[in-house]
C-alpha cells in the first residue's frame, strides 16, 4: 500500500487559540482549505507552492477561503505556470475569488493579469456527485454547516478513499461521506459538548472515530479550538507535522 503524506499547515478553527487556521497538504500537491496562514507555513516547512495543483475549498468562510488572494499573489509576482491550478469549491467560486482579490489588492483587473501568468481552472460544485479535477476523481457531499453551501469531499488518491469533512455538524450526510473511507480528516471544533448547530463537538467526534475505526480506517482531527483530551484511535493534528498514513 502506497503511503500518503499529510502535512498539517494549520490545525485551528476560526477562533482557535494558538494554532494556525486549518489547512492540510496531501502529497505536496493537494491542499485542503486555504486560510491566509497557509502561505507562510508552506515556506516555513520548505514546501514548494507551485507543486500544488488543486485546492479544495469546502465553503467560503474566511478561515477556509481568505488565503486565496495571498496564494494567487504568488502567481502575479513570483511564479508562472502552464499546467492548470484547480480551485474547487461551491458554485460561484470564480466570481467570489475575483471579488475577494479585488478587495484584497484594490485591482479590478487582477484576474485578467493572473490569467496571463497562470492557468486557473475553477471547478464549481453545483450539487452533490462525482467530479474530476485533472487526473483526480472526487465526490462532493453537502454538509450541514449553518445552512451554507458547504461540501465535504471524498477524494480517491493512490487507490484509497480520503474523506475530508470541511466544517459540519454531525448529520446523515456526514455518515455517507465517511462510509467506507480509508482515511477521514474531520473537523473537531469543540473539545467539550456543545449545542453549536454548525460544528462537531467531542461526543460527535468520538462516535465518528469509533465508526471509522470499525471499518478499518484512520481518523485525523483538525479545525480545533482548544486542546481536547485524547480520544482512542484519533490523531490530533499539530501545526507543522507530517503524517505518513
Ligand atoms: Zn465554516
Ligand atoms: Zn472553519
């Protein structure tokens, strides 16, 4: 079985204390969430930003999406690329990215300028189902996150199924997302039980972990706010660590 390297560029929630915002890098090429702290973390860990071919954005909350103006700035000034950079997210991604970059850098022509230096390919998820981004197949599953257009992704990589929850509360769709997955990367916002209608708490993560372990999978947790007590079988991501799974 081929190993997959998962590098934690950040493991924090939007209100996380002392952690970079959640962002994970799979085998140097695939990014799961893009907050602003991703970019300095890539350089700090000696990663090559141009090796990243696809960026999965689960939903357009700032801690998952607001790194894009910084990431794309690299292509405006430092690098060029001929191969596509896939930006995957809910419907409206391209327009939202253009608006955000315009606000960020006060330049309404920024996307045209970028297009001359890098091939950006937006994959907009209109509804649940199978999709492709270049050579990779994935499935998008609608999550339950404050009623937003928020997706979890099931990505097939090296013959294994990786399920990434993005932000969600426990829900039936989450059960579908993790069903049969080999590797589950779950959000774990609350270290104590809560009634937060948009996020996972300790009880929900315990149940998810037990279920995934039962089906022979492994579970990593990110998007943490505090330091949770250990849960058997659950790997709590730490900023800057690489996990070979
Ligand atoms: Zn969110
Ligand atoms: Zn979040």
